[in-house]
C-alpha cells in the first residue's frame, strides 16, 4: 500500500471515529429526546422559559455537539414561537454558534489527538482538503445530521482558515435556520418543495461568496 493510500485511509478512519463518537449518544438517548422534542413538544418546552426561550434554544442547538438534540424540531418551534423571520435568525445564530464552538475547540485542543489517530501526513492531507474544498464541505454538511458536527471538528483540527470556515458556515446555516423556522410557522403542507429549494441555497450562496472571499484573501501585490 502506498503512502498516499495509507494517509487517505487514516484520514477516513479519523472521520469515521469522530462520526461514531458524535453519533453514539443518538443510540443511547436518541429515542427519549426525539419524543421529548417533537415539533409541538419543543414549542411546549421552550414556551416554559418565556422571554428567554430564544436563549434556551441556542443552548440546545449548541449542545447538539455532544447530545442527540433534534435541531430541526427546535428550529421549527422557533418559527412557531417567533415567526419565520425572527425564528430564522435565532435558528441560524444557534447553528453558527455551534459550528464555531466545535471548530474552535478542535482547532485549539484537537490537533494532538488527530495527529495520534491519523498521523502527521494524513493531517497535512486534511489541511489541504479543507483549504481547497472546505467551503463546499462545511456549507453542505450543515444540512446533514452528525456530519455537520464532524466536519466542523475536522475543519478545526485541520486549521481551516477561519474566514473561509466562517463564510461557509454562514452559507450553510442561514438557509437551514430560515427554512425550518418557515416550516414551523407555515406548517408542513409542502415540506419537500420547501426543503428542495432551501437545499440549493447553500450552493448559490457559496458560489456568490467565493469571488468575494478570494478578493479579500488575495495578497496585495502593490506592497
């Protein structure tokens, strides 16, 4: 087996190991939390906190980094409580805070573990991957359970450039937050159409942001 193949294999194993760690609580407590935080159950739970329901919702979205919180039910409940616009803002903010927290923790403390699990070469391969394709990976993964947290962790370990990570995170989180808040507010009459349109928004936003991001990060040749 070539060094490249071994490095790719170790990188894949690291991703799978993180997915297992993140997904393990789903198998232990998933059913209980799913029943507790159905769309209407989440409304009841959040409404108990009155004016602080938005803050509790953000904390719940943040806790999805370690616990099997059904985030889409929380976002739909925010749409019911606050309406599609304010509920969407809160939902997007919670997703962004969660992504930044996972990225920051793994950037600060995760590299020794990643080097031990994957090896130095695989870590360098991961850095190149997230530097080149990390924007697409982060933006699209926000729509996927478990992988959204795993990719934020991996981006931090690979020290993906912060501005690149943050821009991609916003491109994925904003449509996600607004669409589920809208579904909660309007109801679930046409969820497939709504989700289909919204799933394209991260791609469109990222295509629009990429040229701006490149211009911001391009070295100034006049200096």
